[in-house]
C-alpha cells in the first residue's frame, strides 16, 4: 500500500465505511420488523416482505452473515486508516487513526444508520434484503462453519439455537395492542374488540336475567291470565311452564300468536305444539363458547341451570351481543331509576343493578368475582340481613343501605372513597347501624 495514492486510499476508506453502515442498518432494520405486518405484506405479494421472511426463518444465519461482513469491512477500514495516518503523521498516526476512525465508525457506520433503521425498518430492510439474500448464498459455507462453532458453544452453555421464539400473542398482549392502536382504530371499534376478548372471562351466569325476573307463561293459569300475558308481553320469546319455572315445557315465539288463537280464544293444545323445545345452558359456560353454541344450534334463547338442574335464569343471544357492541336500545326511565348521581359525588343505585354494568358506567372497581348485584355484594360483606340502615366499606367504596324491601336491599347509596382503599385481603369495614 506504500505505492497506492492517498486519494485512492481515502476513497476505499469511504466506501468501506458506507458498506459498514449498510450492514449495521440491515441488522437493526431486519430485527425491528413487525412479523405480523410481514405476513400481511407477504399475502399481498410484496417481494421485499417475502425476502425478509426468508432471511428471518434462520435469524442465526442472518446475524452471522451481517456480523461477518461488518467485521471484515471494519478491520479492513482500520488497516487502510492506519496506513493513511502513518503516511501523514508518521508513528504518531497510529494513535490518531485509532481515535479518528473510532469516532467516524461510531457516527457514520453505527449510530446514525442504526437510528434511521430503527425509525424506518421497512424502508431499510426491504431494499437491503435484495443484497443480503444473494450474499448469504455466496458466503453460506463460511456462515455455516462459524454458526456451527457458535451453536456448539451455545449448547455447552445450556441454550438450544434450534428452538425458535414463540411469536404468538397472548390475550393480554393483544389487549394492549388494541388499546394502544388509537391512531389506527376508532375508539368504538377498540371497545368492541376489547369486549370480545373479555367474553372468555365471563360466563352466562354474569349476564343472565335472574329467575325472579323471567317473564313467562304458566300454561296452567286461566285463559284470561294467559291471554293478558300474551297481549302485554314486550318480548318476542316467552318460556312456557307448569306452575313453576323449573317445570318448563318450551319457548313460544310471538310471531306464532295467530296460530294459537281460535276465534279470539286461546287454543292451549296449539300453544304447546307451536312452542320450541327448551334449550338448557350450564351456569359456568363462557360467553364465547355459548355464542358459538347459539350459532351452531340455531338458538336465540336458553335457560341457565345449575348442577342440580334447577333454573337460575335466562340468557338470550342479544344479551351476549350487547356485551360486545353495547346496548341496542336504551330505556332512559329505567336507567334513571336504577342509577342516580348526586352533586356530592355519591350515587344512589337500585340493589338489583349489575356490578359489572355499574363499573363500566361509572368507571369504578367494585369486586366482580363474587356476587353479581350491588345488593348481593352488600349482603356478602354484612354476612347477615340488615334490619336497619347500615354502612359498609368495600374495596375503597362506602355503601349506605337506604331501603330494604322484605328479603332484598332495594336502594344503596355508594360513596367512592378517594383517600381510603381497602386491600384485597382486608375484611370489609361495617359501621354501626343508624336511624
């Protein structure tokens, strides 16, 4: 190199630094690619995505190729820089070349290209893959030899290079992806996606209409009572039972009403014949499973039963769909009666209001792993039925029992406690009854 001109040496050094920058940016960009977006682009026929996926099938070989190329280039650049520095500065040029070349490589061949690659991985990786793929084939013997050696060392250390990482996304990770995709997915769609993910954690017992709220027809009742129920019903499907809801005989669709009326009079035999066979659902069935069962069995309504076969409540297909998309209709009068806000920050609620619905509407964190209603939560904490107005503190909320109707707490006033929060294992604090 003593006979080579300085201009040629500087040109070669500049080219080597650019090549080093190429390898550095390629490494960062290839490892920063979104694997799921790659699969999507591959499905659309994107050539760069196909090349990138092929390279990433064996990341150990890809990294080996890049590091081999980068180290060869950097060592050659160091040698050329040393020759240039010695010609210009003599023996002192070795130290100068080391310092200057380190700064140049860090700035122009490492930090800058890697930062650009991290910010725009696809714009760097896809063009780079067009060079890396044939280069990998060309240097495959060397890459395999070095990888064999490194893989042997990894096995001695207890690592298996053949075990590929699991690219599957967990439910919580998927939830985070959906939640943080604010700029790409409308807020309503995000809520629907999150609600779909929540279906697996909920059972039919969480959303069913309880047994005492089931609107059905006792076929043993007088004709006048049955006709009155048929005419006044706001439901399209009505359970038919004898004396007790546990003695259910079928489900009657209101569109068949004309078929059971004979000259304006009730035809009980036709009523029984037109009713569909009852459909029963175990109480712990997850909502996502039950949604599929409704679809496969072409059912829209089912009776929830416990392990003894007793009916606990009723679930309709619409109830599950409302958990995904929200309420289809809104009864403002009923909502106003169940939940009333006060200027002092408290909220008066009906005892039968669902804790889950209350948490969603008010953004509270009342416990949902036990009772389903606010009344049930208060009774569980009290461990006895109150005979007077009582207050109980649960999970950072104060529940004032205001009205009691026979065997049920009918009205509760809830106070969120900002300065006090009960821990999970803390026993609820019960205040003395007051008049």
